[in-house]
C-alpha cells in the first residue's frame, strides 16, 4: 500500500487487508512522506505481518510503487490503494486460482472491482467487460483494444514478471496500473476472479478525477508503446479514442477550448465522442432493467458480510 496523506480512509483500507481470510502474507506500507495524520495511524499498527517504510521525501506514484516492490519479499505482489477496500476473501480466491490453474507462465491475477460511493456499492469498474467474462490467458491485446479493465487494488503480479519488465518508467505517474498490466501481459498469462473482490472508492480527490488529462495522455502513450500488438488500423483507432478523451478534459480547462476543438478535429474522433452519451445511457438502462450490474447482483446475492462503514474501525491498536 502506497500512502500519501490518506488518513480519511486509511484505517478502513488497512483493516480490509488485515482481516483477509488468507492470512499468510507480508503487508508492506510505503509512507510517501505524509504530512497529515497517516503516519500516526501507521505508528499504531502492531500486527506482526505489517512492515512500514517511510520515504524521506515525496516521490511520484510510479516511483513509490517501485520502492514497495523492491522491498517486498513475497513471490506475488498485491496492491491496495489507500482509499480502496478488499473484500475479505480477495486473496484467498486469487491464491486458490493460482494453486489450481497457475503454471510457470502465469504472471498476473486480477478480479472484478465495484465502485464504492459513500456506503453504497456501485457497478463494475470494468464497464467494457460488465456483461461478459473478464479476459484471461493472453490479455495483452484486449488491454490495448478495450482499455484497462484491471484496477490496481484487484491486481496480483508475480515478482519474477515484475523483475522481467523492470520498474514503472518515470514517464507514467497516473496510469501506472495500465502500464504494468500491459507490460506484464506481453509475455505472461493471466487469470481472473470473475466475481467482485475489491471496491474502488469514488470521491472528489481520486487521482483519475484530479489528473484526468494526464491519465488519458498516459493511456495514449501506452497504446503507442505497445502498438505492435495491434493491427495498424486498430492501433490508430485506439489512439484517436484517447485523444478524444484528452480533448474533453482540455475543453474543461479555462483558455483551452480552442486547442481542445483543434485536438478533437485533427487527432480525435467526433464519431466516438457523439457515441458516448448513447453508450452510457444504454448501460444505465440495462442495469436498471436487470436490477444492477451482474457483478453487483452476484455480490449482493451470495455475500453476507456487512457493507463497509465510513466509521473508522478499532482493530488497529
């Protein structure tokens, strides 16, 4: 877990890790020079599985992730962001997949993630795979073709695979999860838990919301970096999609509307932009008619653990 000024939701995130049904793990927390109450929260932890590393100064997210992996001692590396939550059986489900179906070429395991808005679970984060199975096996091309359908808080990566692809490059500071999944899946196979195993918390300080243009810009760069995995026409189409989303973010910036329109018309896709409202409305109506997204319906039908609370838990001291 990488932590920077995350005290608002930090205790809940930590508690969701320490209360996993799978118990055999090291919990490495990288405190990225926090200036709020995060360090005090971490100082109260007494669980012997926890190891806290405090960085002397703040570094970009990609570099902070690299610090964590370099310090980790396990064969598999899992991540959870400071404001997200793991479901209690997240690790046990994924380790069971590894034990039953994993071979030496298995490099990453992931699962479905549900949005969390306040105390209410929302639809599947991977909207592009909401009504079909998450891709497994060789997922390198699907990641580039569909966009990133893997949340960082659902991801496990074999440390040997990480060592093969190398550290997250400095040029990626927001879409680090997308780059990591794309880089590892180029040479390694993947397995997926088809049910929800984590929550992605939505709030006003989410990095994707705060750095929307940068996130889309980095996604565009990832497609460029791995474009040889796609037919040339498809690679260009995917690049136009990301340029379109960049133009939307740019349009929201004061003084940038002219540049945004120029980007859309020269490098983006007006057709894609006009199709988005209809696609969003279609998904929304489908969820309403079905009583929610499939992953959310399965979670509510099969799982009996209580919904996460906004109140801080008391198991830390």
